[in-house]
């Protein structure tokens, strides 16, 4: 299944603009692996786009952690213009790229850009949390716990070691993952995780979350 099948010409154009800006900025700062640029559409655009079908139609808010080169955050913003997206990126240079790319793409609802470390940024209170190529699952769940609503779902891109990451994360977190096969890599998955909690409630973030 092609995640881009049926997208509007306007959305396609916005994604093309993202690729153009990425290739230009990549010459100055490392936004993605250099060996992935030749296959940028499959490796980054399509790979990011595949999470869109997993986002509930009724969702209104999404937090993208460690947005870096804009994947999946800016791709989601192009394909789901109804979402209010918060992109959290601590690297000021990458954040500058995200800001310019978002403007040039002409997004209907520009993402809110937070230039802080994930663990200190104000809670995003998001209904959906995404992250791609960022950290081991246990760490992602800890960071997401700060930025999600209690009823939120998390959508994480994971590679061939995903089962080991799940086993390790279950030492600290009580959750039931749903592994959806990636359309770009037969060894990879998208982990969909619904409401979860720390096995030791003392590990939870001090800020309360609303439902």
C-alpha cells in the first residue's frame, strides 16, 4: 500500500517543497543520513506518511518528539492539515530548518515549534505522540508520558530490534503494543501504543495530565 496514493496535488506539492528545502539545508547541517538522500522519498517521506492512516480521524492535537529533519512531523502536517501539531526539537539549527520548511510549505495550520529538550518542554497535552529514529522505546515512553493525555496513543517507528526494545521497556512500563508492519522496510514496524502507565507509579512525571 502506497501511503501517498490519492493525496491531493496541493499536498504533493508541499511534500516536494519539503524535499527541496531538506536537500538544500542538508549541505550545511546534518538533518538525515547522507546515504539516504538518494532515496529520500521512500526512506523519509513515504516512511513518515505511513503513520497518517493510524492517527484517529477525530484527533485534534499531536506532539512530534525530536522532529529533526521534519519526519514525521512535517509530513503529517501536510497530510492532516486539521491537526494542531507541536514539534519539539532542542537543536536550534534543526529548529530553524523546521521553521523555514513549515513556512515555505504553506501549511494551513503551521506547527507550533518548541526549541527545548523534550524532558523540560511544557507538557503538550497531545492526543497523539510520534517519534522517529529518536531513542529506545523505554526512553520514548518516559518522554511521551510528559506530553500525552492519559487517553493518547503513541506511534513510534522502530527497526529490526523492536521486539528487544519492547521486552526492555516492559521492565518499567505497563503497555500493550500493536506492531504494524512497515511499508518501507520488511524488518521495521510502527509501534502503536495506547494508554500506558509506569509499573512503579513513583516513576511518573510530577505534572498532572488531563483526560
